[in-house]
């Protein structure tokens, strides 16, 4: 895009009452960001969902002026800019209605034809969480995925350091402009990340840092990836917001289960319990459920199934026996069909299948299907 096009796109992004969804609506109606500013106000008000409050201040000259200032910052710091209609803009993010119209990048990111997963979780990650996260990235390295996270304390930086150790690309999604780094202690990792990928943000250099920015940032973490993995989470937390956003984008979500007495596992356990995430106990569940293939594995049509150690002499509860016998006869089946055929309410069946999965007798499949092992 030309500098003139970029100035108008930045100006539109700068208007307080116009978010990404509304900006795209205006651009699609008028043909370009520049055309939005040159359209008559009366015509803009005819667009469905556009009211006087939305476009109040749209024609204020300050937006163009600030856009020109930001463009100077972009040029002086060799920042790459991706417009939402261009080929270089992340493909999966294009399908997110609230994906930013302009995305800023530093580093050497290459997302073409790459598997991309997001790894998020608690800032106060436990030693078990660190170990699982590192093992997960190490196990997935053979598939050469890009690891996305938020460059924050705990799980984020653990995942990104693990990616660098495995010589994988990693992307840090920031909740501020590219003129600063939060937390400051992570400045020592910036060069390593940029050498193994880089950073994305839709915040300007002039944006005031605010903790609410993390919630806005999370949509990019979820939107870039084909799946979001939650390593650990308390009952409430930003990683659960990211998981909800990923679900709203129809992306896969995985959660690592933990003991019911562990405070940092409550969030993950709830995601699994309420069927908002796949139970992730084996790193190889990820490529299997996402249907990743290794080179030379194309003839199989799918990734190798995860190796699951089936327990010997498993004792099943009466309802578990009913479900097990049904799946044994029907190979694999949808959750709702299992519930109907076995006469077990869906809310109850979810807990039964979870227990059976932990016992190693069934496993989940994409699309809320299950099969016996």
C-alpha cells in the first residue's frame, strides 16, 4: 500500500469510537480508508449500524495529523505494516471480524504455510507447568510450528524461550507499541525473539500503556493460531479470555488438566469440564487432533495417533461400561449421539468421558467425537 493509503488507514484506526469491526464495515462500503474520510456524513449514516456517535469526530483533522506522526515513527524504526486486505497480513487473522485493520511487526516473521499454535497460561506458573510446557514444545518441534504467546511473565516467556531453544519461530503479541517492552525485565529476550520470529501489535507508539490492553491483545494471540493451548490457569485469568476468544473464532482449544486441589489448575479443569477445551495430557494429542502431517507421512492422510498407555485391569463404573461397550461396537461417535443412544444426559456424559479418558480407555477426536483405545 502507498504511504497515502497507510496514512488514511492509520487515521481511521485513530478515531476513538471506531473499532476494527466498524472500520472494516466503513472501508468495505466506501472502497478504501481514504474514501471513508471523503464520503459525505449523510451517506455514512445510511450504513447499517453506523450512527452519529460512531462517526463523531471522524472528520477532525487531528486523526490525519497523528497518522502522519505515527508513520514517521514506523519509517524511522523500520517497522513492517500489514493491512488487513493484503497478502502479507496473517491469513487466519483475516477471518476474525475484530482483527485489526493495521498490524505492526518487528523482526523476521514468516507465517506462510506454517503450523501456528498459541501457548498461554498463568503468570505464576508452577514447576510442573514449566516442565510440561517445555516438553510440549520439544515434542512438537518435529512439526516446525510457530509458537505464539504474549511475552509476559510465567507461561508466555516459558513457551517462547522453549521455542527459541528448539530453533522454532516464535511471535510475541504485545499490549503496547513497539517503542517499549513490558515487562522491562524481558528486554534481554527481545533480540532472541526477533532473530527467531518477532513481535506483532496493533497499538501505536503514542498509546498509553494500560492493563486493559492485554484483553485487546489476546484476540490477536487467539486469531493468529489454529489452536490455543492453556498450560495452567486459576479460576479467573487472561488465558481463559484468550481461550474464549479462540472458541468464538471456531479454533481448537487445549487445556492441561491438574488436581482439583491445585489453584493453578482450576481454570484448565473448568475448560475441560464445560467442553470448552480438549484435555491435553500427551503432547502428541495436539498434532493428532489438528491433523498435522510429517514429511513423508502424506500417504496416511493424517498425523500419527498419540501413543496412549492403556491401563491394565481398569475398573469401569456401570455408566462407563455402557459407554465403553457402545463405542466398542460403533468405532467412533459424536458426543450428542452417544448421550442419546446410551440414555445418559449430555452434561453427565461429559464427566463420564473425562474419567474414561483419564483411565486411558477412550480418547477425544476433532468435532466432539470419541473412540475407544
